């Protein structure tokens, strides 16, 4: 007989609640983990986007600052004391120049070469270089690193004929290349065009200076560990680009805009008038008498105010030769120098500014050469700032000075502004190189190249200032020429 207490009672079954609850917990944890992962992923992505946007803004700041600095350079060149004068570095701010939220530097060249491992800041005088379109084979051959074959090939590339200069290259050489092309037989339009010339290997053109900033950066003095391969001698091999230009041209007009007196002519009417205006009649007569061997009997005679057509039987190859022959004092010559010329052209191309050219460039000038270039560089350090070439007479012997005269000037009308900038927090590095031409009065941009891809060109010290400012959370450059680490 069944137990009445248990009869009709439901059967006992196991309760699944705990097992189900554990499974749900695991699922919830996985979902939570996934959501957290997605959150972190999107947060990281947004952080990268924010940093990217910040870098982009900094780059735009730097680019706009460079454009503003270019206008600043134009103003500097517009306000020199006299046409053809090279602006002094002390008259403008070439480093850590604040423009809005960015900072700009003018990458220049140190005439004293006192810090080979750090860039120098300032404008670069294009007239301190040899002009590719006017330099002779003999002049080109004297450049550091130049080969006789490349010097001859340069002349063949720019001349109008197809005659092969000894050691040179014309169409038949270029047609054998792969890919083949023709010899240009026309003037160079840029220095970079040298890369098309036969024998112009990149190592010759840039040397150890891979970023073209004129300084010996860490990768340029570590042997073969990083590009380029260098000799670790502590001296920068700047390459041929450093010494060459295509832009130099000088207007053949006087400082007041009038036509210069042509010393290559034979009629001295204008010369007599010029001498009388600046020196007086008596002194003008003395100068013309000093040129006695060259005085003719054209009817007017010395000091005759030009009446009668006084003539010279000898002409002068340069203004410097006239100075040597004339017996003028240095002060007298400097007064009239800008009013004299030995060319009939409206524009004189390719003259080298003896007041700013490096020893390597001066060594290429006939009459100067490697033997006299060091003496010229040493002597000009004692010269007062001027646009005269007269002091060369006191350094070279007469024959050498006369030989050098046709290649020299004391004025410059083209300048490079190699502008590098960083935006906010020292980010967004940009670099653009401008060439300004002032030969027509108002400065104009003759060339513009973006050099940002060449990498950092501001040296170690600027980088350390920026890094220290980031660590401290303060602006790297708060005012002109200053910074948190005692900039400058």
C-alpha cells in the first residue's frame, strides 16, 4: 500500500539555475571584454587622429610661416643701403624668428666656418659662387672635387654647337646611355640640371652634405654606418652644388639709374665729365695725365670738359684695371666705381663678388688661383663694409689684379633664402629654398624648391631645445632669438 504522504507528490528534479547563471556570466564577460577592446581601439584611433591633425596643423603653420618669412626677406632686400649691397646679418633676424605660432630659420653659410657641425643662419649670396653658364673649363676644373671630364662636359652641355670639347661630351655620348637623351646645347636653367650632365655623379654634386645645409650632421660623419659614406675627418665635403649658381646677373647701370661710363670705349667725353663732377677739374686733369700713354690729341685736351672729343688709345678690360692705371686714391675710386663699366651689355652675367666668395671659389678666378685666394680672404676681413673691389689692388700684384679684374665685382643682386620652419610644439617641420633676384629693382622670386624631403637641417642644438621644451611642457621659442634653454 503506498505511503499516503508521498502519494500524488511531484517528482524531484535537479535545479539548473546555477549552471545557467555561470554560462551567462561568461558570455557577459566576453561581451564586456569585446566592448572594452573596441573602446580602447577607437580611443587609440582617435588619439592617432588627434596627433595627426595636430601635426597637420603644425605643418600648415610652418608652411604659412615660411611664406611670411619670404615676404620678410623681400623687404630686407628692398631696404639695403644701396643697390648691390649684401645685407648684414645684424640688420635682420635669421634664426628662431617667430611668425604666428611657428618659428623660422634662414639656413646660410658661415664665412668663418667656425662650427662645422652646426648650421649657420643667414642669407646666401649667389654672387659668391661660380656661374655655370659663364665659367671656363679651366675655372671649373679648380673647384673641389671637380674632374676634367665633368668640367668639359659642363661647357659642352651649355654651348650652342655640337663640337666636343677635349674630355667633354656631346650627343654621341648621351645617345649611348640608357635611357638615351640629347645634349642640351643651351644655357643651364638651374644648378640641379647638372644631374643630366655626363659624369655628374651624385656623390660629386652633394659630397657628404646629403641635406644641403652646409653643416656636418651626425650621419655625415659616422663613416659607412649610415648614408652617405664619409671619411670621418671632421670636415664637410660640401660637393659641387655648394659652389655653383646660374642666377648671377648685374644691371649695367649706375646707382642713380643712369648709364655707366664705358671704359672699353675710346671716347672719354663722359669719363672727363664724371671725373670733374666728383673730383673737380684739377684732379680730373691729374688722373687723365696719369693715363698719359693713352691720351690722344683729339682736340679737347685733358680737363676740357669733354669738348673736342678727348680720346684714349688704350681701353680697359675692367674697372679694376682702370683704378690701377689711374692713380686714384681708394676713396676717390670708391666714389666713382659704381658709375664705371667695361661692358657694353645692359646686363653683366657671372661676376663673382670678391667680398663674399669663399676661398674655394676665389681660387678658380684667373689671376688669383689657389696661391692667392687665402691672402684675399685674410685681407678682406680687415676691410670696412663696402661694395668696392679696389682693395684687391693692394693684395695682388699688378698683373694678377688686371687678369682677375674682368671676373670680379663688389656687388650682389641675387640671394638665396633657405627657409626652415616648425609649427606648434616644434612639430610640422617644413623647408623651402627661395632665390631672390633684385637686379631689376624690386626683389622677385627667381626660383623656389621644397626641400622638406631632405630631412632635418637645423642641427642638434635646435632639436635639443625643442625636446627640452616638450618635456617641460612649455613653448620652445617664446620670442625672437630666445628659448627655454637659453637659445642663442
